[in-house]
């Protein structure tokens, strides 16, 4: 018996008790087997669905914790910097020792410029009239 067509359906958990069903129907080429094709289709289905919501929340929480740690570290370094600057000023070694620069809200100063180009406008402008086309209105 030779298998020519595969219908593969996958139920993929998206987290939080939610699932998404994805299915494919494919014709096998010569030399392909169902055992080779099904894992490829499974990976394609996973890619289409994307990451689980729980994984995304976990990544977000980890990034939030990392930000808090970096802010704490920055505060500690700022205190060390200011203490060093105060020491240098008090000893007369560097009376112009600057305070540590403030790095807050730098991202809000960044502006993102974007432009969207749509091919739909070009399609509407095309005239598909052919001189041989008698039914053209």
C-alpha cells in the first residue's frame, strides 16, 4: 500500500487552558513518507500558533525582574559615584568632579518613523484593457 495524501491535524496548547487546532492536507512526493512529513507539519503548526501565552508571560516577568535588578544596581553605582566625587572634592583632588549623569527616560526621547507602502493602490490604477477585448466596459 502506498500513501499518497496525508491529513494531519494538531491540537496545540496556547496556555491558560486554551488550545488551537491547525490542520494540513498534503500530497506526498515520490520518495516521501508519512513518518518524514508529519514531524515537519507539526513544527510548522507550532510556528503558526506561536509561543504559549504562559511562556510569554514568564518572559515578560523575567524581563521585569531584570529591569528592577538593573535599576537597583544603577542606584548603587550612582551612590558610589557620588561618594567618590564628594571625596575628590573634599580632598581637593578634583574640585570639578561631576555627579553621575541621569539616564532616566531616555527611551521616551526616541522617535520612530515608519512608512507603510501598500501594493493595493498600484493594483487599482492598472488598466487591464486589451484592444482585442470586445467586452471591456
